[in-house]
C-alpha cells in the first residue's frame, strides 16, 4: 500500500504539522515503507503462537505484605515544616 501526499497533508493537518513539499514526499515514502513492513508481518503464520500481552514471560513479583514499625502520625507532624491539626500543610501546586 502506498501513502499519497494528499493523505500526508490530511494527517499533518489533523496533527497540526506543517511540511514542505519535500517533507511531504519524504513522509509519504517513509509511511509507505512502514505500512509495507507491517503488511509483511501480517503474512507470518502465528497460529502456533499463544496470545500474550508481553514479549517476555514475566510475572509481577510482589514482596510480602508485612506490618513494620513506623513513625506515628504525631511524630511525623512534629517533623513537618507546617501542619494543621492532623494534616500536613503543603504549598498549593494547582492554579
């Protein structure tokens, strides 16, 4: 499949990109090559390959959920630069 310069212009407009004439031609050529490569991949027989979500067969490794001794809230609030009753006071970051 070949990508035309008109298709490149259309996609560029949607993405708010501006290409020169030379850039449009180059982008059309590069996109055509990418689509040809994907078409080649589509020809591969994957009937014996099980579906997967990751290339490597890796599962999440979680640490055991163990209760540990921690600093209590009162001590943490005493160490905070600013506190309001039982809450930490932080600078406003959203306008």
